[in-house]
């Protein structure tokens, strides 16, 4: 039975409202960073020319990863479109002529790896699927032409199928579209915010600006980073290392405490001595979004009564790279 038109419309309205709300939150975070940057320039703490010079360096270091992220988002969207179309065609043929044809479909290629070859794999996959669907429909028409299938029966089964499945397929396409918009908006916001934040660090807003920890790895894995802490004071120092709660750099969602281990968590340094602190984070699937934005926190080294060191921490969970689909189209 087809879903009443009001139901999907209401669901799409709610989904769009959620997208606008999240996008607005990301825009607010960007606006706040812009305001802080403008204040730094107005106060003479950052020269306007620095923006141009830093932009070139930032693009050289980050443009490739941003391009890869956008390409992967596009590939996921296109792969979903291809799958939705071929699934609909195969299920239609199965409804019209149950058990008459082989309707098993190939799995789409993985979206990981170098994006230019990924798009080529996706193109090959789409061509193979279109060829298979065309052959399937041609065989169905031959059944009708030979009298093995009734034209009226085929028409009736086809209309029934469209009435039942079309709303669901449209819902899948709308979901794909909102996912595309959301992921592109997240990638763009994260890229811009990262540029603004690193520019602010040039003005000394993040202290110390020259030190930061980056923990990057596949979702579900454990990643580590190390920081050398030294005591430049004439007296021994008893210290404690802690990580603040982290949150997405685009401002979406609440801050949370990740699954983290800091070794050593407490230590005493003699004058002139040094200790290496290791920060280990488990990129749990329920806490971090794979392929999504960075998560930011601060590693604080504390002594009784004061903060000795505050180091920015950036955490990013990557999508696990799947083996490429090496099986080509069936030519038998």
C-alpha cells in the first residue's frame, strides 16, 4: 500500500529543518571565529598581509585532503543513485515475472583510496549495471512478444509495483540528497574553520600556538600521540595531565568525554628533567563520525594551583579503506 502523500512530506520537512538547524550551528561557529580574527587584526596583533601568506601555506597542506573528502562524498551519493535505480528495475522485473530471470546484482565498488581511480571504478560499475538492466528488460519484452507473458498481466503487476514501491524509492533518493548536502556542508565548514583557527594561532590565541597534537586513524582503532614536558623551574614540579571534553569543530552536537588513556597521568619532574606523555584515544564508532569533521579538545598539564601547559588536541576518525572490488562485469 502506498504511503499517504502527507507522511513523506512531513518527514522531509523535519529532515530539512534538522539540516538547516545543524547548518546554522556550523555557520555560527564560523562567524564566531571570524569575529575573533577581525578583533585580532583590529588590535594590531595580526597583520592583514598574514592572511594571504597563511592561506597559501594552509591550502598547500590541506587542499588535497579536502578534495579527497569532497570526492568521497560525491562517490557515495552517485553510488547510492546507481544502486537505487538498478534495485528498482530488478525488483520490478521480479514482480512482473517471478523467478523467470536471474536478478542478482553486483556489489558497488568501494569508495576509499585515490579518488580519480575510484570514479573510474564507479563509472565501470554503472555501465555494467545499465547493460545488465537493459538485457533484463529486453528479455522480459521477448517473453511478452512470444506470448509467455500476458501484456495485461504485466501491465497490472507493473502498476501495482509502482504504487507500492515508488514512495519508498523516492524516500531513499531524498535521504541520499540530504546526506549529500549535510556532508558537503560539514566538509566545507570544517575546512574553513580549520583555516580560521590556524590563523588565530598565528596571533597567539591558542597557547602555545606552536604545539598541538593530532590523532587520526580509522574508526574503531586506537591512536596515540606524544608530548614532551620539561621542567624549566629551579624547583621540582608535581604535575598531572588531563584532557578536557572534546566536541566537533563545526559546533554540532554536545561535548563529550572520549575513551582516553594518558600515561603517565601523574609525575614529578626534577629541575631540568623531561617526561614524555602519551595520549591514547579509542575512535569508538558511537562517539566519532567516520570521515566527518575534526573533534577538538585541550590537553592540560596541571600543577597545584595553576595550568602549566594547554595544548590543542585534534581528533579525526577516518573511514576504513576497503579492498577494491576486483571483480569485473560477468562476460559469460
